C-alpha cells in the first residue's frame, strides 16, 4: 500500500480558496488512481473528486463541480485539490485516497480505495 499525507486545510471565509495537497510515499503515485472524500460532523463520508493515474480523466461530485479542481504531479508524488468559492457546507474533514489502476469504473465509491490519509480539516465560516 501507498502512504498518504494530506495538508493545506484551515479556517477560511465564504468565497475564499484553499489548495489541499496529498503527498504519497512508499509507492510510485502513477500506479494509482486518486480520490478525495470528505466527512462533515454527524454525516457519512462522501465522494468529492477523483483523477485517474494519467490525469486525463477526472470526476467531481455535483456539489463541487465548477468550484474544485483536482490535479496531480506524478513526478512529485503529489495530488492537489484546488478549492474555490468555498461555502460553509464545504466544512469537513477531507481525506485523500488511492486505488490501484483498474478500479476507475468505481472511483466514486469508498470501496474502490485501499489506502487512506489521516485527513485535513477545512472549515468555512459564513
């Protein structure tokens, strides 16, 4: 399994931007499709976005489409989630996850992923 560490979370105001990073170690990132999920207090973890290993395909939850952009730099073993026009409902613990190539057909679902980071907190104040 690959080890994942998220960073970049924080407290921001409505309308602000943040960039989350997910640094991978232990395995080369190009072997994995990557996803971001989030979990708000009292709610289930939900899909945010995913990017395939070559970065030529991405998926987004409807709630973040047009505001969030997922990218990756395999040479740096890092995935980036650029978040803009943040809303209070984006407040959550954000998790990065990795799945070996071949699971892209179900990349929206937690079960596809076998490696998870510890999460980074994003809080958006109104």
